[in-house]
């Protein structure tokens, strides 16, 4: 079923939305959607989510004009719809897209709802037309509920979902609840391989050991590199098992071969004579030996002499001196010397290598180490990400459990994105969970033309099985990404019958955005193909294909020149351009060409660790100087680094001038003090500016990148130091990480260090799923794996670098790069590269050496993917093939010259900036957030006298218990201070929240444990500890008085829902005056009694606080409910007489605190009960001095007129 998709961006459609897959797809059984590049795959997927939420699984049945009600199926919530995609970034994007689509759907079913034009979503417009209007509220309710629960949506990566599922169903899957990922997998693998090496290799006889190190691996690290590829091949299929092998026979065969070669090698070296070498030289000069050229002789002789000196030699270089090669043209001179015969015997022996035995030995080693690694992970209760799929597969195929049924009940519907990259583990697990014939729904979405992750286990044969077993296959064939001209050109490019990339999925698409123009208002060709060398040069007799490195260097310069020319014309900006490459070596070459033209670039596929950058060593030296600035050697070593960036003259002055050194020592001492006090990041940031290094860096070309790397390292070090590492330990950690950086450490991976406009460099693999306005593929002819890794003649110096790039590159694979599968994947890689552009595509091609695979007789056996795409027949027919197969009005074929002119990028002049605007003052300087402690800080004691201590308190505004309790002295063991207050408050809060357990059970374990911790913290002796326990037991059952009543209540009776602990409040105050407040409080509460005066302050803003306990009470059964505030005080008091308690209240100005509590409660009650006078509902504030137990309670009744006066004077 072919459908015409709606434009995800809301453009008009040429066909009805009812023909689209999002509308027609039955959401039952197994369904497959094949979506070509840019055809609205995510838009379709979010539409299916909307249907599942509404319960419209078969929308054709639901859309019955004669029906009174839609045919609703069971609606699903987001946590019931499993959506699986490839990466974390794709998961986050998909979650946002689902949220936006659901929100738009909620709006669509509103009454009155938006018009179709306002909705801008033809699918939703047609959906609401299909649902009768009376049922819109029901549809909107379902969508609203789904939107509210979207945080629980089951949108995960495959591995993330596998982990969640295994843990959720741990009892049936066998997954441990506490299983955790292996923190450093490479360290675990290295440890297992070293154990194998110690146990099996070091115990071999000398001859076998030599054979192993010569042909298998010289070190455990070398062996690990080989085994990693074998493990990857093993994990491709669930049905692969490690065979039981006896390594003895294979080791013996390898040992015998090694001994034979060693003997023949010794004999050949002994037979060498200078006369034999001279005879070969003379024969070459006389052209008597075919296949020898004079300019090659010196290189081959150098290899020979190096071998004679005891070094190894390649078998090909050895063959040049054997009797078979020397005598193949009839030259008989070699028969005079036994050396050539001895070399021939050695050559034949080396060629007769027991490869089968070596393969078996490697398989044996891989199996032994693999089992060891699995045992270690099981013992540590850890897993690697590949283990998750293996364990999920095992659980799904465990016939003794109901795991699949449980998972299917959890997720009745599954939408699996990027399914072209499926593998047997994923497919067989999902197929077991969603078997054919079940009422569940499993939708697979992918594009086999974009299956380019075979190195990660992607398996197209498995995809083909899924396609063949699907209940129906649908396709999306309208491209909304690119311009119509570019789409027409790409259709021409891929219009080839029998291409192996198709896999039953057509590469031909229609244009969905007819009004989208290309470069220069559509006047520039959609695809520009630069061919070099010129066709006339290629046609010349004797022309040889261009070496790979020369082709790439030339195309990099040509691409940079093209960019400068077109951007200088104003066609696009650097941020709109992406240059696609195969690996980091091509990216480096391209970046150098761009830099030569003055263009900045960033490589998005760079997985380097910042700890592997040169700046990491400089930071380590700098931190050593911080740690020991008195060590002049360390200080000078740090000052000599590029980090300090001192000009040569200043550096020389620092060596000779003691004052300069002392100033730098002082700077390092200050940095060390900040390191100890604030952390290493603060120390580095302070040094960066105080030393002037930041200004010096920014004056350099890469200054912004340096600052970014420096900050990144500082953040990494700060995070590492949070684990309790001191200065010395942190330096050791940094040193260890620099020596062996962990590539899996996401926190240390290189970042994008600039916000400046720059060209994007990205590998084709990383570009999948992305789109750019302008795409350049300058190395199209070497984009295949075989050519990108092919070594040109004389490239030995770069061999190690290329090998390292291949090892680190994202598509490293065990399989032969020239295999049929790899060739097909390279062709699909071309498809991905050519379908990333929106407006324009630029390609660089050439006749490259190595693009034709030939046998020994020069017969062509196979060709590179570009050759297949162009159906080339001969090494020189590239230009003719381009003219034949890519002849199209929207494709321009350009014969590029030999040396492109070097043009410098001149950024457009920036518009002169106006002076910065001055922001109007929106907040007055006196606006702030304060608290009770802020009001009473630095109390004025001048107004407080002792004269009133002897008088009686007759004020009716407070009442106190008349009894005094001598047990106040029992608290003296605890001392006083803020720590005591916080501890008692916290303990009482915990008791309240847990229902006062100590009041119900005097031996409550958790309560006693808390009290014991307090006793330990305060270093109480056993007797004092026991007294504290007794007092706290009495505290929770203390009988406290009610205001203006003889009734009492026990503290433990204050419980929810009529009591609230730690109730915060915030009062908005305008025109607050502390002196005015002091005057009003002094007149209303204990008038005439001395107390410290509040400091004079006026401000506007917020006054915040927390009330320890607010509770509701009744003085009589039928009396109205009133509210009171209880505030705990741990102050020292001499006794519990009312005069003493009131003196303490006034001395600390708790009277002001009582007024603030009363005002807060007044505003709360006024808002909560707008029809009842708030002042009549507030009974008062009780300050409970807990040292006095029940007799330490003092009620303060704030007069209602004062509350009303404050509320009016300082409105919120």
C-alpha cells in the first residue's frame, strides 16, 4: 500500500489525507512502514500515537457515516504505548514531537475549536471530521489525560527499554534488582585477557610461545584488539555458541610451522652473499628481469638488508629475491647462488601458513576470555549494554515463564523506529512478545536503503524476515525535505534497475514542497558534480588513476574554494553547510583546507576525550604548581606551557627576575587557598583571569577552543573531587586518566567549544537522520570502506595513523571490506550521503586508484559502489558514465581544473552596534527578601533595663502556667545554641510526621536511635543521655494550656488533619518601616515593659518564615474552631515563672515574631474563609520553652486592631 504523506510542516497536500499511511494503517497485528529519506516518518509515528490514545485502531471502521458513535477500541495511555528508537537524542526529540502533536490534538477537539487553517494539521482536521461532534469532549478528555501523563511515556532506546523491562519483571526474567552497568568495560576486558595470558600463554613451551607471539599477538593488548572483533561477530546472532576446542593440536601445528620457517630463515640468511645482490643489480640495469624497475630496486634492497639484520620482512618483499620471481623471464643468473633457492624455500614455507589452526586458536582464546568476562560480570552483578539484549532474548524464549505475556500486558502496542537496523536479538525478542495472531499491535518503521550500521550488528536478512512475515507493508514516498529540483535530480541518480541497495524499496520519491526554491532563488543547479582531472587528461594514453591521498587533497581545496565563492555571493552562510566524510582522517584534511581559506569548522563525530588533548598535560602541570608553589621547578615548568601563553620576553624575565617569580608564587598560593576552600574549578577560573591567560588565549586563532577545553577539564576535575579526593589524589587521578583515557566516559568527551558560525564536518554515519541546507561530499569516490582504508604507494609512514583511525572509526568491522555485504552497505551509504540536503548538493569525483578490484591477470572482478551506481565498465569511463546516467537539467557536470585558486573568506561587514540601552530601574534598591531574624539582628540594648525584673506582670495580653519546674536544670548538660535548637526542632517534626511514636511506645526503636545519635553528637555521658531520654519522653506527652481557658491538651494529640508542621509563609510588604513596627508592637504587647529596640530599616519586598506547628482547637464542644501557632524555644531559662518567660520573649523580641505569625495567619484565614472575620478565628501564638516542659508555655494574644493596622499599613 503506497501512501501520500501529509507535509509535517503543514503544507498543502495534493492527495487526500485519507490515503496516507497514518490514516489507513490498521493498528493490530504486525505492520511494516518503509519510509524513504525525508518522507515524514516521525510525523506519521506521532499520528499513530494519537490514534492509539483515542482508541481508533481501525480508523476505516470508525469512520462510518451512518454510525451513531465511533467504533472506539480500548484507548491507551502513553505508558502503554512502547516507542523504541535508536539514540538518546532521538528519544528526546521524539518525546517533544509526541507532546506537541498531542497538545495540538487537544486543541483540535475543543469546542469551539480552531479552523483547519489555524490548526495547520490536515490529519487532525480530517480526524475530527470523522468523529461526530457530540463525541469531541470524550476524545478531548482522552487526549488531555494522555498529555498530562506524558512524563510516564514509554519512549526509550532499545537498551534502555530492555533494562527497564528486565528490572520491572525481575522475578520472571531473572534480572537482579540491583544490577548496574559495568563502569569501565575496557578495564574488565583487559583484566580477563591478561588472566588468560598468564594462565595459558606464559605456560607454553618456548617454541610455542614464540609462534604465538609471532603470528597471534605479542602482548595481551594486541590479543584484546583481535578478540574484540571476534566477540562482536559472536554477538551478532543469538544462535552462536563458542565451540569446545582442544588448543594443543592447533598449537603444535603452529609451532611446527614456526620452527620450520625459523630454520629456513636461518639457512637463507647464511646463504646470502654480496655477489648475488650485485648480480641482481646488474641484471636489472640490463633489463633482464621482468617486473623489476631500477627505481624500485633500492627500496627492495633496503628491505632485504633490514631483514638480513634480524628484522621481519613482508612476504611480498621476500618473494622479489626468490628463484621463481628472478627466473620468470628466463634469467638464469640466480642459479649460480644458493641464496635465491633458499629464499624461495622460505617464501613457500611462509606462504604455507596454517591459517585454519590460527583461526581455531583465536576462537579458543575468544571463547575462554568471553566466558571469564561473563563470570566476572555475574559475580559483580553488573552488565554491559549488549548483555541487556541477550538477557531479554533469553527471558523471551524461556518457556517456563510468562515473561512475554506480562510484557505484552504492560505494552499492548509497540512502535519501533529505525527498524532497518534491527538484529536477530531485537527481532526475535519482539516477535516472541508480539506473536502473529495476537490482538496486540507491533508497527515497524524503517528504510532498508538507509541500513548502514552493519558494524553495530544491523542485519538486513533479519529485516527481510520481518518484512516477509508482516501482516502488511506500507510505504512513504513523498519527500518534504528537499526542493523539487533536487528530488528530480536524485531520482535520476538512483534510477538504476537491480541496485542491491533497494531491497524491494524504491528510491524514487515525489516532491512534497513544490514552492521550495534552491540556491540563488533556484537558478543554481540542484546538484553540482566536480570531476577531476579534466576528461581530456584522463583520455590521454598512459593516464593512471589518481592516488587516494592526492584526490582527497585536491577535492578538499576545491570544496573550500567553492564554499568561499558561493558564500561571498551571499547564497548561504557557514551555519547552513555540512561536509560529509567517511572518517576522521578525511575530516582532518577537509578542516585544514577550510582553515587555509579562513573558514572555521567543527567535526561533530569527534569522540576524543578532553583528557587526551595536549591541554590536559598543561593543566596537570599547573595544578602541581598550585599544590606546591614553593617548588620553583614545578612553577617554571607550568609557566613554560602553552597554557600560561607567556611571550618569550616575559618568560625570559621570569627566569631572571625574582620579583616576577614571587608574584607568580603568590598567585599560585591564592589559587591553592581557593582550591581548598571552594574547589578546583574555582581555583582554575580565578587563575585564568588573574594571570591574564584568558586575554592572551583570545588573541590566538584557537583561543575560544582553549578556554572551552580548559573549562571542560576544570568541570571534570571538580566532579572527580566530589568523591573526597584531596589535592594529591586528584593529581594522581588526572595522571592516570591521561595515560589511558576512558572513551566511554561521556563527561570527558570533547564538546563543541564555539558559538561562532562554522562549517559542520560530520561522518555519513552520524549524519543519518539529519538534514542541512547545503551538503558537500568532496570525497564521493573514496566514500566506500575499501577505498577509504586503501594505502597508496609510499604511504608506509601513515599506515599506523590510518590503522588507528580505522580502530577508532565508527564502522570498524571484522568482515572483509570487499565482501558482497560490505559493497552493498557502501552503496547504501552513498544513498544516505546524497539525501541529506534540502537545497543543494555538491559532489567531488575522480578516477581513483583501487576502485576496480582485479585478479592477477588484470581481469576486473568487482568495482567500488560509485562505479556500480554509474554502471561503469572501464577504469577511464567515469566522465562518459556521468554524462550518460546523470544527464539531467538539474545536474551540472563540471570539469575541474588542476589547481583551484586559493580564496580567503571575507565575512560580511557587521552592522555597527548602537550604544547599549540602559535598562530602566524596575526594582527599587530597598527591595529585598527578609525574615524575622533579619528584623531582630543587632538589637539595640540601650532601651532594656533590669528595673522591671522585680515587678509583676499584669498585662492581660498573655497568660502563663503559675507553676515552676526545678527540672529545668536537667537540660544544662546540652548547653545552648543554634545546633541544639535545630536538633530539637527536627526531632519534634519527625515525631509529628510519624504520629508521635515515642508517646505510644516509650521504647520505640527509631526514636531511641535518633536520641542516641544526638547524645553521641553532643558527647553526653550515660547519665546525661538518660536524663535527655527522660525529658524527651515527657516532652511528647506534655500537657500544654489552651489560651483563655483552664483546659489543657497533650502535645501528642496534635495530629493531621487538624495540625500542620513546618508551615512556611511569605508576606508581601510595601513601605515597611521597622521603627514604626517597633512602636506599634510596644504599645500593643506588654506596654511599658523594656525591650531592645529594632534597628532602623525601611524596605519593600517579602518577609518569609516558617511556623513550627499550626493547629486547630475548640475551647468548648459547640464553640467555633479557632487556629493557633505553637513555636518551640530551646533558650536557657532560670525558671518557669511568667515574669521570667515574658522577659525572655521581650529580650529576644519574640513579640515581633508573634506579630508576624499572627499577620501571616490572618492573611491565610482571610483568603481561606472570606466570609468570616479572620481576627476572630485566630486564638494566639504560644512560645513553648521546652526546657520547662508543661510549665514553659507562654501564650501571646495579638490584639486584632494591631493585626488590621499592619495589614492595612503594609499591603501585600
